[in-house]
């Protein structure tokens, strides 16, 4: 097991569940986070790093801290949305190991993608 949720034996995480990463030390999703989740929230000033490609069917909430893609795609499903975001809470990428923030489907509403990278 890897990441911030670790147990011995088998573990099962629901694709219909909501996942909140909060705390005060940097966190990683590890291999326990399903590839598809309902809602995902980053509420950790030290940040969260994706370990693999992830799809959010509901809402990606950027409350506090950055969500580093780490070369993985983060997909917001056609019925999903992004909430929050600020100069200190956004989806983070870099030139060397970018990953992409992807929006599925066609939307007639304006979607703001809070994406950036450290200098």
C-alpha cells in the first residue's frame, strides 16, 4: 500500500465516495484512490500529489493547497464541476512532468480552470 491511506490486508474504496485530503503535511493519493471518484477535495495547505490518472464525476473542490498532477491527467466528467480555487489553491503542473486537466463533454457554461505552476 502507498499513499496517505494505508491498511494491512485488502482494502476497497468506492468510486461513488467523496474523498477529502486535509492535514498539515504534504499528501499523495497513493494506489488506494480509485481511478474514478464522486467528489474530490483538497483542503491541505501543504498540498496533494496525484499518483495516477483520476476522473472526478462530481465536484473537484480546491479549498486550500495545490493539487499537483505529477504527470497524470485529472479529468472532470461531463456532469462534474470545479469549486473554489485561488492564488494558493489550484491544480499545479510543471513543464517537465505536466499532466493535463481535462473537461469531458460539451458545456454551454463558462468553466474556469485554476491551473498554474511554481516559478
